[in-house]
C-alpha cells in the first residue's frame, strides 16, 4: 500500500520557489525572442543591462550594484557603458511612463511642489521631470497654483497608436501582472487583494470585439467612480484587463505543429 504522502511532490524551498517564479515570468520575453530569432548574445546583453537598470533605478552606486550582483566593479562599469549605448532603445515609452507616474503620485498625495515631484523619481533628470510637468500643464491634465501642481482631471488617457504610448501601455500592464505575482507568491499577505484568472472560450470576431468594448467601458467607469470615493486610508491599486484572439501558429494553436528541416509536419 502506497500512502498519499509518498505521492506528494517535494516542497519547494523559498529560494527554489523564487527561481521558478522568475523563470515563468521570463517565458513571455523568451518566447518573443524565439519568434524574432534573437541571437543568444543579444538576449543575454538585454537581460544583464536590464537587471543593471533595475538596481540603478533604486539609487545604488556602481560599487553597490557590483556587490548585490556578485560581479566585479569592472563588469558593472561595462554594463553601465552598454546601458548608455542602449539609451535610445529604452527611451521609447519611458517619457509617457514618467507622465503617468507623475499623475499617479499627485492623485495619491495631493498637490505637490515641483521640487518634491522631481526628488521623488530617483534616476530621472530634473529637466525631464520638468518637461513632462510642463506638457501635462499644457494639456490641461495638471493645474498650477503658485509652486504647487495639482490634478485638473479625473481620468488620464495615455492610450494611443504611436510607439511610445503602446510601449508605455505594455510596461504598465506588465507592472500590474508583476504586482499580482509578488502579492500571491512572495509577500503572501493574507489581507492583500490580488488575483489572476484566465477565461478561455470560443467566439466570433465581431462578438469578441463587442465583449471587449462593453466590458472594458463598464470596468473603466466603475474604476473612475471608485477612485472618486477613495478616502485617506485608500491604497493604490491596479487592474490588468486583457482580451485577445489566440495568435495563429505554434505554440498557441494546437492545430499547427512544428515542422522539421524539410518543412513536413513533425510529431513530438
């Protein structure tokens, strides 16, 4: 007789769990890299410089980053140089992201002085913060009362078809997904509101489009109303809403099998 305990998989240690979480979180990027046939050296460079940028954004010095990354100061200095070389690659979308974060900070803390707003964003130049504040003032999103900057609208729409806005939307969406992963697996706060569900179903294109538009409009209106009622004890929250047709081709479509070198279907 085999006991039920013998059939249970071994418990993951906290370190192993975090490694599994990071591996799973990387899968979308790795899938896109495969679809683009990105050389491994380029992918490794993106990961290394991206990780460097995360620590730099926390305000760490090169020596501090070398310590937490377990790398030599020379290696980290090389990463810093590569990050500067890739500035144009990472700038796309970051300007819009900064604009969104400025609005979110004022919504949370109320009217703020320009100097306080600039100091709140470590790793961002004061001139860049001032430029985005000026842009939001011109657009009527912000209002200026002396040195204080306040919100002049309840709803800031940053959706657009240009590359910067689309990349910012992707970054914003993935930030929310990351928060859910953190709350569910790392923070393990029993009082935190965090959930993720996927509903897979079949629908015609027209009906799917109607579902997308009607459900998102209702959700957006409910969120705006909830935000307007928020009191002093309210916490910042986010909802990541996603709807999509499954792309054609492997691995999304089970009907499409990978092919071998001759172009014939291959069974796994």
